[in-house]
C-alpha cells in the first residue's frame, strides 16, 4: 500500500532503485522490522523562491503487504520530517494518497490540504548560527 506520486504506471523496482541512488537531492528512508523491509519513503528537495528556502517533496511513501500501515507510515513520516528539518526545508509536501489509512496518517502528522491533491506541513527550521 502506498503512494508513488505523479505516476500512473508501476515502476520496475530495479530501475527505481537505480534512479534513487543517482539522485543527489533526495533521501531514501527504509523501515525494517525483524530484518524484513516493511516500508520506504523518498524525500526529494527542491528550491522555492515563493517559500524562501527548500521544500521537501515526498515522492514515494509505501508500506509492505501484511504490515500495519499506521505503524510503518508513522515511523517513516517522523523520519521524513526530521530529515527535512535537518536539510533546512521550510515545508514538506505530498500528493494526497488514494489509500485512506495513509491519508489519515499524514493528517495526524500535521499535513493539511494546501492545493488540489496536495498536503503540506510546515517544518521548524533551525535558527541561523551566530558568529
């Protein structure tokens, strides 16, 4: 279950992994339990003049079959937000997933409708370093 944003087609897993490894402006997060992968997420960064900094975009958020969507998604979303904060993002966006459980999980983490089919949450940025 999950969301692969902006895509109507299923991506070949190997080709997706190749693309992710070559992306310098993206973070790949993997959730595991008992030495088994339970889910994953990809956070891409894009500059935005409108918001005055970087915007994190969740391109992929998936949970493995047979795993609790809420538990896995909660962990992944927490890590996505932490990673975005550390990278200096002003906000994080995700395309609204078709899966209702995943959508509810995003809303629990503060994501709210921002534009058509997009949720957004503001992330606190670190205070600038003083000299």
